C-alpha cells in the first residue's frame, strides 16, 4: 500500500504523514528531505522551482515509492501540486496510491507559515503553490484545521481491511 499525503506548504503534510506511517506501521518519506541542496537554496531565496528542476526530485520520489510498495508499503508527504507530478509519482506502481489531500484557506496557511521557523519554504512561495495547485477529484480531502490525530484516525478507518492494517 502506498499512501501520499499532499497539499501546499503549511498544510501539515509532514506531521500527518509521520503520524499515519506510525499508525500503519509503514516507513515514512518526507519529500522535502529528497530535494537537492540547489533546489532548497532556490526556494529559500523565495524563487519557485521550474518543472525541469523538479524532474530529478520527482524521479527519486517515484523510485522510493516503488521500492516502498515492493517492501509492503510506504507513506509519502509531498506537495504533488499538479496532476502530471502525481502521474510521475504513481508511474510503475502496482496499485493506485491512496491520496490524502490536506486543504486549507489561504489565511490559515499563511498564518501557519508565518509561525514556522525551522523550514526552508518561505511564506512568499505560497502564492505560486496555490496558483499551481490542481485539486485531485480522487483524493480524500481533510481540512487542515482538523487535528492531525483525527485525520490519521479517519484515514486509518478508511484503509481498514486493506493489506497495511
């Protein structure tokens, strides 16, 4: 089983993803940890990445997802903003991933980003992420103001009976 927790910066992907991976007893991948130092420096400077700059990152994530699926499952926290990025992530998987979309208002997301000091993604890039976001019709949606443990419980309930539980 592959579960992808997605959304823009500040939506809580890493927090929900870590908690969900622990609940499902699966490995966790934070896509932020897979970015190159060059990509991180560019984002820290407030400049959005181009698709060409994202390409190696998406390939690396897809490889990790395939390896995780082969080992019994994995949870990934990744922005996955565009449908073509999601297509790249699912390429080569045996089954369609479970998509968990953490959705929130711009005001809530800005407030969260303004309070965050330990991350390379500046609040200034939220506009470009919101502009690029293509909302998936097939994802399970959760409001970012819900408690992460409540989101994890709801996702785990939905996945009950599948091979990961």
